[in-house]
């Protein structure tokens, strides 16, 4: 399983970005896919995930109402639409798949200036 994240960049507070994670080699019986982030000097945290079994989603409290996770199963791409970005969202964002083995993509940097 390989994951390739892209879409990060430098934006001003209030702007939007959409991250994409291209996933290859994953079987349909994976457990979940999701986005994690790690800011400078901070612990890694789960941002949002999708369960493969029922499509249920999880959002961290800090991003609820602003971020939306989605997947294009036909293209094996997972997205994270990020709206109303805040400086606190500045972090390296990683995509992850659990099959149940854990696979990580390389990070994509999101920088939000005030």
C-alpha cells in the first residue's frame, strides 16, 4: 500500500485548501483511511478519518464544521477540504490507511498566516 499526499501550501487565515491523498495497492477490506497532522513542537493528532465498513467519519473537535473528509473510491483518492483555516491549523498533514497494518504517506505542509 502506498499513499501520496499533496495540496498543502501557504495561505492566509480564513482561506481554504484541499488536500488529496492518492492511495494505491489497497484492498477493499481496509479498516479506515484518514488524515493526521503534526505542528511544530506538538504531538501528532488525528484530524479526520473514514471507516471503510460504514463510511462513518470522525473529526477532531478543533476542525469540526470547517474540514470535510471524502473519498473517491473509483479513483482511490481521499480528500480533506479545509475551510476557514486558522494559524493553529499550521502543520504537516499526513494521510494514513489501516488494513490492519498501518501505512503512512509522506507529509504535506500547510502553513496558515495570520
